[in-house]
């Protein structure tokens, strides 16, 4: 029997397979990120509940865990790792910079008064 496979059909199959593999990879990243966020939340609760973290260090510890969770939320769940998301990334970076400058400025005003 002669092989009457259409090259266009093979291209569509190849593209469909690539999309399916990309979807599986992205799904794996979402699952790992979700598990990491749950673990970070449990670590934060346990650290405070068990008094394993000194009171003077507790706020900084919780803030560090929160920043890591924000990274997971934005990078994985909001698909910022994909191409074409440069503008939202710059906007968020600018917002974070403005917020940090504001917090430091207010803390400086409170500290000096």
C-alpha cells in the first residue's frame, strides 16, 4: 500500500503534541508551586505556634516567607514566565519600588519623631 500521508496533517499532529507536552509541563509547575505555597504557610504557622522563632525575628521571618509566596503566585500562577509579559512585569516592579520607598519614608518619619 502506498503511504498517502498528508505533510500538512503531520505538521498539525506535531503542533498538537507540542501543545500537549507544554500543557503537561505547565501543569507540573503549577502543582509544585501549589505544594510549595502550602508548605510555606504551614512552616509559618508552625514557627509562630511553637515559639521556635524569636519574637524579634518573627515578623521578618513571616515577611520573607510571604515574599517567596508572592513570587510563586506571580511567576507561576499569573504566567509571568511566558513571553509577552514584559509590560506587566515592569509595572509590578515599579509598584513594588514605589511601595518600598513609601514604607521606608514613613518608617523614617516615624523613627525620627
